[in-house]
């Protein structure tokens, strides 16, 4: 792939010298003598990096023309790396532009080695940015396709893993096969079941959910199949079970591994025939129900242990839809956090880093609780990692990653990188803008 650098400088000798240096490294150079000519070339050509002067009129040294050109480039190409060629007389202007998003600056007369190292770094960055943007575009297009094709009930997601899960869930939703939704607690299995119902042939029927893990074993059968008055202690009147309530729609059985063996046998029968009896009744009833089930248990291990029926497992698990933990859906963390926050406060950068660095053993449920707590305590101010109240050992690791490098560390990194700020920033694990802020704080900006 051809790598292209656009040089915008009113001095033809500068363009020639830079073109020659770049060509020796198999980098194609385009030269423009005026800002207008440079902007026109950007419209016609695929450019990876721009090197621009700060002045274009004789006897002008303010750098204002360079500022105007940089802003014009930014308006049209927000992610295009721009290197500023500066004179010491307007170094402060160049530093301000770097804070505003310019990639780097180099003083005239430049050092060829430094310039080429900077260009090579930025060409690599430009390629990486293109790949990232391409990936984001593809993920966005896939999300939009899913949202147009299916009813996703305004579900917030950005990860490819979640898109795959939703695509499979919605495809099988239209059939009447039994589906087992697997994944750890707090990932949103009931939400996936509700979306499957909304895209099914029985979407106009009821959606009934029952958590088999939230009921005592002796009451689960009554909950599912109903009971006549006096069928058990406290049953003062006849009651319908969830199968009757879900007739003509979808029944979602969460934590199916908690269903006792007698209840498993009855469930298998109703799945095969649609027939069941209420507790305490000999009358056979009929229900046509689409059954979705979910578990975070290892049902195969339970089969080996004799606590779960193998025939029921295969009846429930015609198709498995796996919902990955939040730690494997990193792209979903910040969109979900913003959704739960709902504009009540702003997530600070350190808080964002802490959210992304935490493994979320409680998944989406834990994230929601953390955001609700932080929003309440922030009182409309910026949310910090402390307000998220994440477990100490994880929060401590995140804090260490966010430690400020000392002046000596920054100086050593700049020396090792030959003064190339972009390379020093990479070695320090900082963005170029973040490194420039620290250089300014330590009085190093003019020594870079």
C-alpha cells in the first residue's frame, strides 16, 4: 500500500528536501506551496500524514496562517495526523495546536532522523486508525442492520460478541424450537429471552418469566403447573400455573438447573405433549407454549451427578444461545454506563479507565449498581473512580496505571526517543497530547 505525505510549505526548497528524504524510505510525497493548494490536494488524494509550515506570506512570523490552515484541515479530516514545522518565534502557537489535536511539531531547521522517525510513527498510527475506524464502521453497520431487521427493545450494545449473540437469538426466535440461554449471572439472559419473544411467531401472546432459583423446591411445581386449593400448606384457593398464564405465548424458565427431579419429569412431559396437571388435581390440562430456559449452571456435570435429566437437557437445548460475560464485551461497558447514568453526571476520564479495567464479576447488574451509586453521590459533578466504589485491589491497580510520570521519567523517555514526542509518549503509555501537558507542567515544552 502506498504511503503518502502531503507537504504544505511556501518555500519550494523545503518541499524538495522533504520529498527526497521521504522517497528514500519509500514514502510518496506531494507538495503544495499554498494552503489553498494543499486543501485542494487533500480533496483529490488519499493522504496519510500532512507536514505544514506555520507561515506562508513574506515577512510574516505570527503563525496565524498556520493556525488557520490547521483548523481548515481539521474541519475536513478530523483524524488526519498533522506535523507542524515551526520557528522558535512561534513555538508556543505550535504547542497550543498540539493540545488541540496536532500530531507533533518540529523546529526548523529540522533533524532528518527525527522527522523520519516521527513520520514513520504517524504512518503506522494512521494505518492503525484506519483499521480501527473500519472495524467501528463495520460494527455500526451490523448494529444498524440488526436494529432494522429485528425488534431489539432499545438494547444498548456496541460489541461484536453481543451482536453475534443477538443475531443468533433473533434468527432462532422465529422457529418454535426450545432454546437454552447460557451465561453467568447478571449478563441479561431474561432481556435476551424477552427480545426473542418480541421477534417470535407468538409475540402477540404473553411473555411470562419465572426464576426457578428464587422459589423453594416444593413450590416450583405449583408455580409452573398450578395447584388446587389444599394441595399444599397455605394453598387456600386454586391457582393457575405459569404454563397456563403463558398459553399462546412464551414461558421463560430462568435458573432451570434448580428445578427438582419430579418437576423436571413433569416439564419434560409438557414439552413433549403440551399436557400437565395442577398439583392436587387429576384433570389433564393443555397449553401451547414456546419455552425458553436459561442457566449459569453446568448442566452436563449435573447430568453426570444424577441431578438433572439428560432427556430434558436435550429437549431444552435444541439450540444454545450463549451470552458472554461483560468482561468479554469491553465495547459495551462505556455505552451501558452512559445509558445507566442518563445524563445525571459526567464520567471523568479516570472513572472511564477504572470501568474499562475492572473485570465485572457481577456483569451488567454490577455495572448498573455501581453507576447508580456513583450518580447519587456525585450530585451532578464529575464521577471519579472513588465514587464507583470498585473493589480495592482492582481500583488500586487502576490507580497505579494512572500514576503521573515524574519529570525525570519524562526527560528520560524523551532522551531515549531522540526527542520525538510521539515515540516517547508511546513508551510512557500516554497519548501525545497527554505527554505535551506533562512537558508543559514540568517546563520541558521548549526542550522537546
